[in-house]
C-alpha cells in the first residue's frame, strides 16, 4: 500500500472522528450514497461496521473502525464527496488503511453480512 496522505493518518488516530460516528449517521450516509460511493468504499465499510458490532473485536480495533467510519460520515473531508470522480478517494484511502489495520478481526460472518447488505443496495 502506498504512503497515506497526512490527513488520512490523522483520521485513523484522531478520536474526534470516532466521536462523530453514530449508527444513524453511518446508515443514513451509507444508504443515501452507496451507489455513488461504490463497492470499493461500501463493502469494506460494512465489513468493519459489522466487526465493530462483534463483542469479540478488541476495543482498540473498534476505535480504529469508528474513526474511519466517523470520517466517512462527516460532511466535511479532505476531498468533498460531491467532487466528480475523486470525491470518495480520501474516504476510500482512510477505509482501506483502517481495514488493513484491523483485518485479522474481520470474520467470515462480517464479510457475509456486508455482501448481503451490498446485494440489497446494488440490485
């Protein structure tokens, strides 16, 4: 993986993004922008969301997940999501870095739930 831009490194470690995470905010943005954000953003986001709901997932991993998902749902980010083509690039980079960090805590059941949700959204 290439070096993360400085703002994305901060997103993974910044507790402010975790504080901005809410289930309602996540689901609202996910449902509204799923097709626009695309599979590359939504599938890993959902895998991490379901992993964060699992009591087996360590607190430190949940913090990273909620930080990345909190960044995703914020209306203001490094590259505005409304920008054509590149709008979700910073979200994808942050989510990919978070996923790589917590990958050992993503279970098959989390991936399956994510795929089922994706199937419903991308009919």
